[in-house]
């Protein structure tokens, strides 16, 4: 019945019941169980979103937004079926002001599409979650990634969101000015809300100049504690490094084994410097000196773009490297802790993996205290998935204990629901109150976050 | 009756009915009408705040937080009387982690007190609203000021707030980790909420390294449009300037007249560079070249700290300079617009003042599009105050029209209530819903923001 309504009001070309579409929208990149939506809609504009929500309200049908399906916590899985919204056709640049260094986009544009457009103006959008995600999805999960150390997370980029609320009201959360003290500052309430509070139709963001030059470096260090110390020291010195990524020995071994790389098989830091030529020379030398004082070995600097790309390809492929064997799957953690607690947490993570006897790696954006684990399990062996997941649970709880968070950048989705009370305590009641206020009928991505 | 309760439960030394205390808490630095509280409380800890709120709830008495009374929109004026909370005695540093570059403070500490403590560690808290405000007050108004260009506003500094809600629940809005995607990101909902959603008891903030060196410069330019262009160009080039302040000719004249300064009486930019020695030399030369291309004159660079202090003293004293004559008062605007609209808005502001025939100046933190006007009126001449205020109204409305905001940093308080619907439209309904959710009995600073 409601599907007929969708076809009538949107036009049947924007409504799909095809098996391949239902399957595509049933899952993301997480190991959470796939669940088909009843229907997939392909809206083209704000009015289409309003129409979808109107029908969803009338028939009390859940609505789940879907970017490119690269999420890692199941936020895009339509756990109560209903309508999946695909933003493919809402990928336009609505407004671009190079003088203001701002852009307004529809949520379906991906970050690579956006950066291709911006390039000729010498501008870029810097947040890089290590995949070509949609900007809408990145806002919805408060994504950050490898450049977070310098540029922060999505929440630090957004000036204004145009949002269709569940009752059909269209609101703006901000303005195009760089700052404001007017009203309540509630843009960030929607950043990271995973489609549970409203549907984005336009996103206005800050842009940045493309740095003059980029230099990469890598090195190895003896222990995970020393790797963490290195990131502490670099951050204390205020060196404006662009990326500072840790890969533990086990991750490097896996990387070399699956792809024909020959990185030294030790705990490694991959670094990227970006800025003016002069500043970079100075920063690279300073970091080299600091790292050598910590006993760093195998220091290699790469100024050649194609060599640089290879290093980052290796980093990007890391999580894939672990699961190329049939029957194997993975679970991953995403904790973020105060930098001062990083040495102990990294060591604890490594120890947890060792104790399971499973293969796994520890890596991450240690410059801002955010790191991941990846534990491989054999889907054919009973109990291995639970064993792998137990490492995540212990790590998430320890992270919260030391003043950190169960998710630095992946979001809550399905996988982190169980930590919400532990991390936020009585604040969860307020969060639920806000959800109730904005989505009284509960049609917006039900079953997520709480 | 409730005052007896306050004395019993807090101890009478924390409860004042003295005339001088009531008067002190009746006003801020704005021209809004002074209104006495019934009583002033001086809590010393979280429990005291809980006690005050419990009594306020029971007796349905309004509670208005008060920092140092330096607000410019009347947020601290207890318009419905009741309890004024003074945070003087809650000025402790609760936790300080130099490795994490974070600090947790009670709201009553002032930014100068905090920076005095941080100095020996080579660290600083950079937000500078041009007065020694309390950190709590700065959070409550989302203050920014002259360093906003580089460091952003208070909302960009806060990792976690401990808040006592109106029902006595104590919540934390974040963690001590640098980033998180857990729960709803609602720290910023409270930043700028002016005490209407809860009472801060602890504030955890980011810190920064003290720059190696500071260099100041000033110059004059022919028109306000060119001044705005200069700020556009500097921002486009990504030069990490610390302060970029405009003072129009009329402001400079006033400055020279009231204090024995001898600045060239033309539209002026005051600039401050901060960073490593090498980077600064490079940046100063680059900015000098850019400004000369725009026809800048009277370029003066100052490397001497005492000379620098004099320049900034002049800037700090500017608003006082205007009102040193008896019987005179002032009204000021605080708009922020996209940088691309700054040339027309600055010109419009100047023209509005001219049309009133009153004395007044235009200045501000033009690097981020935020500027102020100040219009002097004679309190003894009927209609002059209204005439002065009409410039504010026209300017605020124009700022909103061009995609900006009615208040860049002063907050809504009493003075900007009338623009909330114009600026935020249907979003105001959501903001009011959040207020209702968090303060159902309406005891928290009633009469502000909406």
C-alpha cells in the first residue's frame, strides 16, 4: 500500500523493489546481520524527501538513509525493514563560494567527487575516512580518519545543515557565517546522529587551501608504548603534521603477506607532512630528531608522489588484507582515549588479541588517540566470532574507564549500543528525550544508537 | 521562605542579601535595564549547585548564573528576580594534563587566572574576548574575540561539560578524548545556552602551546571595502594570522582624542602574527606585500613587547573611549557575515551611523567576518537611544539576509531575542522544545534567548 503511494507520488522510476537493490541496501561493511529493506527510494531533491517522510509518517514505516554503504557499525542496515533512502541522485553542488571557502552540497556527493570539483580552485575538503564515502554519510557518523589530527572531525567542518524533520518541517541549523552565538548551537546534535533525528538535504561546509607540498615518512619503533610516546611528543611540540598512523608488527606482516610489499616487519609509524616547502623541511627534520631520540629505525622519507601513493595504498588496503581468505571475517574496535593513556591502551589491545590466539592487528590515527583493532575469525568454527568480539568489548570498556570513548569515528549504529549507558550515564536519558522530541513516531532509523 | 532554606542548607556565609551584592548582580556591561536579584548565592562546589537548584525547583524561583558581569546582551540580568549565582568561589583547576594538553576547571576561574597557571608549562588557553571574563561565562555565550580567526570560538575548545540539570541530575556531555562519535554530540547545545539549559560545574577544554614569537603590525587603507578585501585575501592565502582587527577612521579619531595616542586618522588594520620565528618573518613579508598591492599606507611593524602592549591597550580601550563623557551611553551591534559579504556590510554599517547624525565607530574581528558598531547617544535627549538602536536593527536584519547572524559572539541575552525567529525560522520551535525538555519548570534563566 505505502509502496504504491511512493510510486504515485515520487514517480515509479525513483522506487525500486528489485532484488539487487534490496540486497545492496541490506548491509554495510560491518559484520552485522544483513536485513533487506522493503523498498529502496532514489530521491532527487528536498521535495522527494518530504514526500517519502510524509508517506512514512502516514503508514508508520521506518526510513533508513544509505550513503554508499561503507559504514562499519551497521547504521545503514534497515533492521526494521521499511524504506531505504539512497542518495545517489542527490549529489549536486548547490552553492560554492571560493571567497568564503565554503561549499553547500547535497548529501549524496562523495568526498572524491567533491575534491575533483574543488581542485582547480586550489581548494579541498580534507576529511578522509579512508574510503570514498558520501558526505551525507560522513556527517551522519561524524567521520574523521587519517587527517583528523590536523583538521578534526566532520563536526568541526559544518556551518549549516538543511534538514527535513520527521514531521516534514525543513530547518537550517546554522548560517554561512564563520561563527555565531545565536539561538542554541545545535548543528552538532545532528552530526553523528545517523539519520535518527532528521534527513539532511543540504550540507554547508568549510573548505581549505591545498597545501603546497606533501612529504611522507615511515619508521619503525621497538614497542607500542614508544609509538604512543612518539605521538604524544609530536603533539606536544605542536608540529602541524597531517597524518600520523600506527601499524603494529602483526598488521605489517599481514600487509606484506597479502600484497607484495616489503615493509620492515616491526611496529611502524607512517607520517605525512603537508604545508609550505620551507615549513615541511623544518618539520620533517624536527620529527626525525625526536623519533631518533626514541630509538626509531628504518627512517625513510618519500618526496615522490607515486612512491607516496604506494605507502598509502598499503595503509588503505590494510583491513582488506586481513580478510582475503575464504570463510574468514573480522571484528574491529574504534576506541579513542586521552593521548596520555594511549601507551597502556595500545599494549592492552595487543595483549587482548594475543590471549584469544586469533590473528589480528592494532593500528590507527594515534595522533589524536583514536585506534582500531581488527581480529580475524573463522566463520566455520563455532565460538570464534564471540571470542573475537570479546576483545572489542574489553577494549571499549577500558577506553571508557580511562576517560575515552567506545567509538572515535565509526559511530554507534548497532555495535556500540551496549556501551551507551556505560559511557554517557544519565545523559542517555536526555539524548532519548531529544530523539523523542524530534521523531515522536519513531520512523527515523529505528533501532540505532539506543 | 526559600531564602531561609538557602541559608540553612548552604550556610549563611554563602547567601547574601546585601545591597551592594544585589546591585552588582543586577546588570552587566550592556545598556539593558538593571534588575536586582532577590538573593545572591556563592556556591563552592557541585553539591551547592544541586542544593540551590533543589530549592529553586521546590519554590519555583528563577536561577540566573553570573560570571564577572562583562556580558554585552544582558544574559546575566535576573529579569524575573530570584537567585543570582556567583561563581567566584568556584574557580579551581580540577584536573590538568600537560601530556593531553587539556584542563578541567570550575566555571568561575577567569581566563587570565587560568593562563597565569598554564604559563610555566608553556601552554595557554587562547580565546580572548577582550576582557578577563570567567570561563563559565565564556562557555555560556560561546565567546570568541580577537583570536577567533585562528582558534575559533569557545564551542571549538570544549571536550566535556559537567552540568547540573534543572532536575538535579549531573551529566557529562563528552569525554577527555580528542574526538568521539558516541551518542548524540550535544556539548555544543550547552555552549552558548546562557544558563538556560543547565548549570556548568566543570569544563574540560583543549590547550595550546604558547607561540615562540609574536609580531604586530598596523596599517591604514583608503576605504572599508578595501579593508574587507584585505581580510578576504589573507584568509584565502591561508596565512595563519593570529589577530586581524579593523578600526574605522571614526574609531581611531575617538581613540586618539580620549587617550594620548597618535595613530594616523584613517581606516586601520591592526594585525598580530604568532608562531615560530621563521614562519613569522615569512608571513609578515607576505602580508605586507598583499596589503601594499591594495594601497596600504603607514605600515608599521612592532617586535617590541611593550610597544605591542600599547597598541592592544588602545584596541581594548576602544569601547570605553567612546563613553567617557557624562550622560552618554552606547549601543553596539555584533553581526557576523560570510567574508564575501563583508565589504558591502561594513559600508552599510558606516552609512547607517552617518544617517543618524550620531557619533559612532565600526570595528571588529574582520578576519572571520565578525564586526561591531558602537553608536553613542545622549541619555538626556529623548529619542536618541531609539535612534541609535535603529542602526543595530537594520544591520542585524541585513546580516541575516546575506546569510549571516545577528550575533557573532555576544550571545542572544535580551537584546537579540527579537531576531531569533528571523534568523532561525522553524528551528526556533525545536530549540524551544529542547528548553522545555531540559527545564520543564522554567527556572533556568527565564526570559533569555526566546
